[in-house]
């Protein structure tokens, strides 16, 4: 979606997070916390939320969405 000098701010489909969690052997709880942190940082840096992040916050982040969620990739 956008970038600055330190990171890329992306909106990715839910399967991207699922594949990432599988590779990193994350528990469901760890994945939920990580996605929440990315969504909060995305909103703070970009000034908006992705459609699925907004829906998750509206329902208390208790359900996994099927649309797009925030992912931040830092630059080196």
C-alpha cells in the first residue's frame, strides 16, 4: 500500500499470515497478538486501517477475517 524510509506497509490476504505462522511455528494466540501489533502500528504510521483490521476491531478481534490485514515489513 505504501512505504517510508524504514518499512513497507502492506495489506495482505489472510493466507499470507497463515503461511507465515506455519513457517514460524506460531500458536494461534501468538499469531493473533502479532497481527494485532501490526494492525496498530499500521494505523499509527499510515493513519488508516485495512478493511479486515477494522472489522476485527469492531468484533473484538475474536474472528479471523477473509479479506486483507496489515503486515509491516521493515527495511534494512
